[in-house]
């Protein structure tokens, strides 16, 4: 708790271009929950270097992502929006937690297996212990709730296991966090292959809607979305392409799948795809203009970066010092 509020932590990687999946599966929920919790939203740049990055590009993307958090509707005066690399406590706690995590547990992580297969020439130790750093992110702020998409649930489970193990040895040090997954939109699929999640690293750009795509591109990508030959807008497992489009439309409009089925009863896929594209454009358009405005205001963004890093550091250190004492590190004299 901070004051009378529970704590929320979440983060995104500044790797690749953010997709509609990132927005609908995570960022949108962050905004919906922001008033209820004391929130920490990190640009997790330490995680990003588990895959080789161009330094200038990483810096540029990290700043854009931080700006996008604000453009999407998170108030940086109320929410702590900061770079993970500006708070050294993340890496320090991750080291300690590494010593409380079993290789057997890490071997089971599906994201590690996927990424290792994709980057066979660079299977580094950071990629392997990635979930431990994520646990450190969350536990450092004693987070109660962590809004994520479905693909991160396994990492939340390991975080809870590590925290519980630590607490069993040292007493109640960490809050045990709960994942928050939205009812719709928790797993947005590729528009070109609805059996695969929409991903920043998809080689086929038509599979993903990027948050910075212009309206024409968005509409074009939806028009090309893979569907089926049923010719019926129905929310069913047998029509994964249409189901995914209904999910997207529902999160953008607040409608339920049943309402959408009714709305498009007797209409063709062409009409439906266009409506989904337009709904997405109307959600993203205000974010684009706010993003453009904010990007021009360098001094403002700089001041947010500084102020929020200090705030994050204050809370991070509170937990870190407690943990260091518990495990037996000597007291700091200075
Ligand atoms: P990342 O950067 O891959 O994704 C950011 C968030 O977007 C969600 N997401 C999706 N949701 C629905 N449909 C999709 N197709 C889709 N693709 C991505 C992810 O679930 C995530 O919530 N390891 C994390 C970042 C992280 C983090 C943390 C998150 C680091 N430390 C602590 C929460 C708490 C990651 O790589 O997310």
C-alpha cells in the first residue's frame, strides 16, 4: 500500500513498434485502472537488451514509448512513468532473486523457448533469467496488481512463486501480486495468421497494426485480414480470424460479441472489416495527435523523466534495503 491505495506495476519493452495487441491487451487496461491504484509504469529497457539492439535506436524507441504512455492517457503527474534503467534497484534485486530461483523453473518458461529458437545465435544468460528481472520489477514496488496480456501470465506465476519462497524464509517481505487480465483483448492475434499472437517482431507487417500506423494503412491491413469462407460474423472457435476481429471491435467500441453479431447479421465481411478498421482509427487518432504535441515539448518530457525516476527510486530503495538486510548484507555506515 502507498497511502490508502494499493499498488499497480506494469511495463513494456521498447523493442520494435508497439502493436494494437500491446494497446488493447495492456495499455488500455492501465488507463482504466490508473485512478484506483498508485501506479508505476516502466519502460523496461533492461529487458530490451536481452536481444541485440542498436543503441541510438533503443534510446529513441524508449523515449517514444514513454511519450506514448502519456499520449495514450496516463497522467504523469499522478502515475510514475519512468525508465527501468534509471532505477538501479531493479538490477540489484534481480541478482538477489536469481539466488532464489531454480533453473528447473526457468527451463519451463515458454517465452524463453520461443525467443531462444528465434535468436539461436544469441541465447544469452539475460534471456534465460529475464523472468527474474521481471519479478524484481514487480516486487520492488510491492505491487498488488499487474495488468498484462495473457502471454505474460507464466511470468506472473513465477514471480509469485519466488516471492512466496522468499517470504517463507525471511518473513513477510514481499506483497504477493495478482495478475490483471482484461476480459476481452487479452490476446490479440495476427491479422494474417489468427493462430499466432499479434507481435512487434512479426516479419509480416500486414499481420500487425502498429500504434503509429496512419489511418489508410490501418484500414488497408484490416481489409486484408485473413478470415474464412463461412460468410457469417459469428463469435466462435471455428472462426478464429473473425473472432479476433470481433475482439478488437469490442474493446474499441465497448460492445459485446453478441451485440456485434447482431449488428452485422446478414452483412458481408467487407463491411465488417471496414467497421473494425474505422473503430481502431478513431481510438488511435487522438493518441497520435497528442503524441505529436508531446514530442515537440522536450523540456516537459525531460522533467517527467527526472521527477518520476526520483519517485520510483524512493520506493524501490525502501524494498531493496529491507531485502538486503534480510539476506544478511552488512549495514550501510555512510
Ligand atoms: P511486452 O513488451 O512484450 O508487451 C507489453 C504488454 O502487451 C501485452 N501484449 C499483448 N496483449 C494482447 N495481445 C497481444 N497480441 C499482445 N502482445 C503483447 C503483454 O502481455 C504485455 O502486458 N516482459 C514484459 C514486460 C515487462 C513487464 C514487467 C510487464 C517487464 N517487466 C513487469 C509487467 C510487469 C514484455 O515483454 O511485455
